[in-house]
């Protein structure tokens, strides 16, 4: 059966990536802030942010993975994983591609 676990997100990286080694491969992890704007019943525009942990390796992404830093605006594609107990879930996106938006 085909895997339909795919997600595309656009947002801002909120902190510099943290590197850990796993069997000789560098795995980067950082927070991606995804923002949503909507109008409340009162007519006021409301904004909410959701921080999502993203993980990627330079093996998959090449040089761009090592160049990412805080405040970069990116679009990520990958698989979503929910980690943790009920009510305490962390969203982790295992990235297969990242597009970096530059001014």
C-alpha cells in the first residue's frame, strides 16, 4: 500500500539547528514556527503560531541543510511523526526537502 504520510509546511525557523550524530550521520533538529491568521467573530484579526520540530540530515539535503539558521523562512516537505503520550504529543517532521526563501 502506498504511503500517504506527506506534509508541506511554510514557516520561520525560530532557533539555530542543533546537531547530533547517529551512526556517523549528522542529524539536525530545530523549531519551525507555522503561523495562522483568521478573523474572530468580533471581526478582529487573530494570529496563532504552532512550533513544530523538524529533523533533517545533510545526507538527504546536502549543503543547504548545514546553512540553515534562526529567522530563515523555509518550506519543508517530509513525513510527520507524533511522539509522546496522549495529550503530550510532539510533532516531528522528518524532512526530505527544504526550500530556503532569500531576500
